[in-house]
């Protein structure tokens, strides 16, 4: 909670700074009572807008290198409030940066910590599987991109790191993986997960509905937009869809450590199980967004991505028994790992060049879960066997800043 309060305070400070930058960027421009707009040279410009842009041309580059007049080659970003907000600036090419705070936890399809049995009473015997309960922990994601032009196309890079941990204590006479037990004391169990991903992708946004949109470098003389003598930008549509395609590289590691204690609370037996995977492959995604409010200042979205990663996986088990003898088992080989991800959330336009988003995410890594073996000397033949998945779920808070 303390980290969340600190992050919130940092975001508020950053937003105050962004507001100051926006004010400085305006260079003294303001709307006048008579409906005109004053510029830095005290001249006046018409303040009539069509869909957020001037209906006539501006001859001076007071908001960038783009003249929104007849015959310019800027084009318009049709439907994305990230660039359309306020009708200011060069909407054709921009850099932007993203920083996410993640509060996520790991989830394994089968994360048995220990098995508790009662076989003394044949009429009331039972088996209870106790699983590791991974906790929400702070993680992060950051990156940025470049908008290629007026047709809502961009190239983006993102780095994501997600971590989570868990612990448990198995009582005496419990069954623990790799037979790490002591006849005189409990067994402490620790586990942690660490994933790092690197995504490079091309994204394309397609507005849905609304008036027709001026295309890139359309000549006004041909009147492609039906707007008369001057190009105009239509109102933003209420929906858009963004598809993406690219590559992902991933580094995944998890670790479990078992320590069985004797009657003097000294380590009696230990074992450690680890897994590492390094690979890469194609990644595709689709995002749908619904806009609300004046100039589409607020929106909700749902995004899904899938990756198929080819790489090397290695799993190792080490055990130190009561005589301090070390036993090591290692398995490694080539694997194809599918990864599926879903995010849902809401976005608010803070300034003309900044957005704040919040939501919830789900992520599933196939074939990267635990592989436990127990010595079921008194067990029935039928045993539980879930799919082998490593998952993450949790909240995210995102700040996007462009210039």
C-alpha cells in the first residue's frame, strides 16, 4: 500500500509538470472574447473549428511544422484523441512514451505446497492438498513508440517485468515434493517467479463509423472530403479497432526452495527446483476501444494478444540429504510456448499530450508450470493432474506522454 501511495503522489507531481509544459508550449496563445485566437505575435486567427480543427487555413506554424490549410501534406489523424485533442500540433508524426505500474500475482494451474493426510482412522481418512498462495507484488512496464504518419500507424517497443512470490510451512508427517521432509520438524517452502518480455510491434488503428476521413496528402482541389475549398478533419468516430503484429523475446524463471528442519531447528534436508526459459517468436494482437465525452476525452478498451515463442527450457532439481550428499537432476530441450494475454480498462485524456489508463490484466504461459512428484505409498491410483500453466493477473496504471 505504501508503494501505491508513493506512486500516486509521483503521478500527481508528473501531471502537474505536464500541465505546466502544456501551458508553456502554448506560447501565450489564448481564445479571445470575440471568438478569435491570439498568437505569440499578438495577431489574431479564426477560432472556428470543424471536428476540432480550424475550418480555414492557418498560415503560421504556431503549433508545429504543419499548416492546416488548403493543399498541405499533413493529413489528419482521424479518430484518435491522443493526437486530435484540442486541434493543436502536428498530428502526422510524434514520439510518445509509456510507463506502467503493475500490481500482479502469479497463478499456477497446479502449485501444491504439501499434502496433508489422515490415514489413522480408516472410517475417516482424508487427503488435503495445500497450494502455494502467490501474493500481489509491484512490477512495471515501460516503452515508447513513433507515430509514422496521418494514417494511425505506429511502431512501438515495450519492456515488461512481472514478479511474484509465495511461502508455506508443511507440518510434520506431511508429504512434500522431492521427499524433502523431516521426522522431527516442519518443512518451510519458498517460491518466486520472474518474467521479462521485450515486444517490438507495428500497430494500425482503424476508425469505425463517423464522416469520411481525409487521407494522407489528399489534394484539396479534388475535394476528396466533400468539404468545399478547404480540407477539414471530420469528427472523431465513437469506435476504433487497432491491430498489431510483431515479435516478442522472453526470459522466464521460477524457483522453489524446500528446507526441512530437525528437532533442534537446524536444516535437516533441503531441495531446490528451478526452471528457466529463453525464447522468441511472433506476436499478434487486437484492441477495441469505445470513446465518450467531448472530443472523445474518455474511453474504455479491451485488448487481446497471443505469442508463440520458440526457445530453450531447462529444469533442475538439487537435493542435499541428511548426510550432506548432493543429488542433481537436469532436463533441458527445445520448447514451443504459447502465451495468451487479455487487458481491459479505461482511459482519460489529461492534457493534449498525455493519457492516464487503469485496468486489469490476465496472462497465461503454457507448459511453464510446476511438475511435482510425490511418493504416494498409500494413495489411490487416481491422482489430480491439471494443465501445466503459469499465469499472472492483476491491476495496471498507465501514463502515456507524447510530444
